[in-house]
C-alpha cells in the first residue's frame, strides 16, 4: 500500500511559480469553439484534465498548435459536427468532467450538441440542472436518443432571455454565458457566479467581440452579436495552489 511519510519540524525555503488555474483554463479553452478565427491562450497548466480537453477538441476538428511550454493556439474553423453523434464522443465526455463546458459554445455557435453523463471526481452532488435550465430559457430543446441513452440539445438560433439561476454555479454560469454571446437579443442572468474564473472568461469573450457587462457581479447582461473573432488571453495563476503554499509557509514558519 502506498503512503506518505512526513517528518515535521523543518523550515521550508525557495521560490515557487504557481501554474495556471485549471478551472479558468477549461472554460477559456472551450470558448475557442465560438469563433472560426485563431485564439491564443497562454499559461495553460500541464495537467491531465486540461490535456484531455485539448485532445477532445482535436477530435472534434479544432486545429491545436503548441506554441510554447504552456502556450497554445486554437482554430475551430473546420469543426466536425458529425463526431458529436459518435459513440467515441460520448465515451470521452463520460470520462472528463470538463467536457460539460463544450455544451454552451457548441450550442451557441452550431445550434446542437450531445449530452453524455460527465466523469470527474465524486465529491458530492454535482448536478447539471443549472446548465440545462439556462439552455431551455434561451430556447433550446432536448431530444432523447434511446439507442445511445444520451440527449441532443438543439436550437436553430438561441434567443436572449431573463433568467434567475437556481444556484450560483460557476460552470453553469460559464456555459450559459458562452451559449448566449451569439444568441439573438439580450440575456440577463441573475444570481450568476462571479468568481475570477467567470470574470476571466468574460474578458476573453469581450476581447473576441462579445458584449458582456456586469462582470464581477451577480447580475450579468449579454447582448448577442453576430460573430466573434480571434483574440489572445493569459490564464491567471491558480488561486487554490497559491493559497495552499501560503498556508504551508505560515504553518512551518517559513519564507517562500
């Protein structure tokens, strides 16, 4: 049986460079599906969840180029929508929790996506109701495919609406924002999540030509636009990692 043996009472020292925030990276990488132009994202963390999401985008047809150790270029100008109907897509989504963040951009830009049961850590109830209620409020319809036991979400073009989220879900808010940026009309989201990850996503989308206001508040307004263009973005350092090292330094009376 594997174990950790920790001998306490030692001071720590050194310099630590935190990696990019995983939660933000998953959102902004998914947002690259919203345009056919190149989007460059820097400070992407080198972790399995992020690498698997990038691989899934490649499978969908997104052109991905590694520019530097943590810097990537994404170009979704030849997305293979038929792949969404494949068993392989469903299986890969089922093994990756971050795949839920593809629903909003695929629905917003292409008017369709396939919902598979997402994977991820078992850390309690992690429902997706907020995502689906938001999509329905924008005019999407859910159609069950009994052969594969999945749901198709469809909409010719989403329409802006007022909505009150039943919970301030970070991924739910992100998904609804990404779906709404290309919708017709204005979308107002009450009880929206306002974490830095959401703020960063909104800044990227506005840099791509979206019209989002209320950033950093619980009331976000999105005026739909016809199309988005390319942009560049820098992922923030991971706040959880930063806080962990701060706590480590404090508990050991060390200077990091």
